[in-house]
């Protein structure tokens, strides 16, 4: 498969696979339990494979110092004022010290994974050192996973494409707390203009990724 780069150097960018979305006991902006179980299981399988191929796993975790950092976003302020909106808890989502900021059990390998825990906006490149981390290790191909497909995944994919990274989205390793139609629409946007979309089983069979990193 032609990924558009001469020599693939890949990394997984795993977005917000934390308890704030995926652990119903503490989540402030929860997905469903079914989605949480599915997306955690699919990512665990992908991560286990990636480590055998020396492909780095980079966890991007949303954490805020306080609600003021969240309120700075004009649209998010409106969501907090709408009691019927699934993002109504945005102003108390993943403040530093809350359990929601913890990566879901079984997904993080402290011996080899990297963590960027300064994510504060949908686009993982904004106000983080993600680009520095990628460039310093010569990474040119991003396998982007996590939640939510129609916000953080879509925003990060479009930014990565504009920054000239090759992008792959494993369709079973992303999902959303929002409507299934929005998940599908986001994947359609991505595969149309921004990157490759395929099941994780196909990703793991790409010869270009064998010992790619």
C-alpha cells in the first residue's frame, strides 16, 4: 500500500483513552459502556502489536489546571450552559488531580510508551509538545486512535494532514460519546480528504509498518 512517504517511520497517537470518557464510575463526559469496552479492547490489541514492531505508542491525555483554561473556549462555554448537551460537564472535565485524567488500565506500558498530558484542545498539536516529540524521532506517519471521532480525532487528523504527516485511522480503534452517525461522518471526512481509514487488523498487516519505527 502506498502511504505517500518513501520510508515509513510510524507512531501511534492515542487520544484521550482515559477514565474521563471510558470509565463510567468517574467519567465526566462518558461514552457508553459498550463503546468503552470495544474501543479499549481494540486499542489494547493494536498497542500490543505495535510494541512488537518497535512502533512507539504516544498517549495524549486531556488535563486542565482549572476551569478557567476550559472557559477560554467560547463554544465550550455554551455547552456548559445547556443541560441537555452531552458536553454539559465540560467545565469540570479532567481537572488535574481528578481520576478522569488516568489512562484506562491495560493500555499504558511505562517501559516504552510516551505520554503527553498537556492536551487542552481538540487538536493535539495545540499547546503541547507533540510535534517536537514526533520530529525529534523522525516520525512521518501517524496511526491515530482514541475518542472522540468527531472532535479530537477529526481535529488532530486534519492538522496532521496539513502538517504533511501520513495519517492512518484504524476504524475500530476510534469511537465517540456522541451519535453513531457523527462517528461515521467523521470517518467519511477523513477517508475522503485527510488520511487512510481501515480496520486495525488491516493496519497490522501493512508491510510498510513492519519494524517501521
